[in-house]
């Protein structure tokens, strides 16, 4: 049986002579565990290349990364953003180009962490730039740059996540200091924490095969509900 080909975007680090495009193996390993074959799409110098590359894609996984420049959603950086690393413009252009095309082609897409935030921005939404300074009494959503923080996420009854997991909630990892503020037009919240931080979004059009989650399912090796099940959903949507 032919396995689905899954496109994966990458992080881009313009560090002088060590400029590189990279992606964590946890993403590509989880895609393979779920039954797919990953292929990586680095930033393209010619946008028309994206159409050719996505012609091979049965599915698409948008990975996490550095913060989005607030100007992408019409905001100015707040004080808490001073010194925070912003994603390189080459990655931002590539990400939004890939996402826009995958949605137009209705390619099944799993958008993770930054990927979910970019999905929201593409639909006209915005972000809280810093949870600790902009949200009252927040949970711990980030401990340094690792995935040590954990909390429970509640799912909207009847949502895709609710149907996939057959449960009302599950524990997830957490490694972010930004979150959705205004939800984009055509999207709705399907997962959240007790401090009302958005943890999952889905399109209002249930036929559009897209799911966005704020946590990192590729790191949930021991929690299939929050990890493998999401990648399996991607393969199921591809196979119809």
C-alpha cells in the first residue's frame, strides 16, 4: 500500500556562515509512526516552487518555531517582546505561502504551536504577545525553552478533537509564551485551558481538513490522545 507523502516546513536560522534550514526529527519520526512519509520544504527563493512541491503532498504538517513579528497582524511589539527572537522573514514568507496554498488545495493539514498561530493570523486573527504580562492569573505555559510545563486541555463537545479522542479533556505539554487573542474569521476554538488560553482551533467548515493545536503532539510519545492520534487523523483524512 502506498504511504501518504507529508510535507513539513522548517525553521530557518541565518547565522552568518552557518545559515541553515532545520526541522526536529520528532516531527518526521511521528509522521512515520503514524504511517506517512515526510519530506521537508525549506524556504524557496521562487514562490512558484511551492506549487510544484505541494503537488506531491498528500498532507502537510506545520511545525513550531520562533515568535511571529507582531506587525504581521497589525500590532506593535510590546515591552515584553524586547530581546525575544522573531522568526526570520524568509521563514515567515515561506510558511504563509505554504499554508495559503495548502488551504486552497484542501490538503489535510496539522498546524502545531507556531503553525496554529500562523493559521489564525492568515484568517485575520491576532495574538497575545506575552501570556504572563497580558493574561490575568495564567497557568504556567512555559518553563525556559523546554516542554516541562504540563496542563490539562478541555475539548469542545462535538469538536473534531472531542470525536478523535472520545474524551472531554487530556493533559498536554506546554512550551509557549504567546497565544491566540482574536480568533480568525472562519475558525473557532475547540480546546482551551482553565485560564482560557486557546489550545486548539478548527475551521467552521467541517469539510476543510485542518486542525491547529498549541501544544507539541510530536513530543507526546506516551500520550496517544494528545500525540499520535492527531497524526493518525491526518493519515485518515488523506485516505478518505
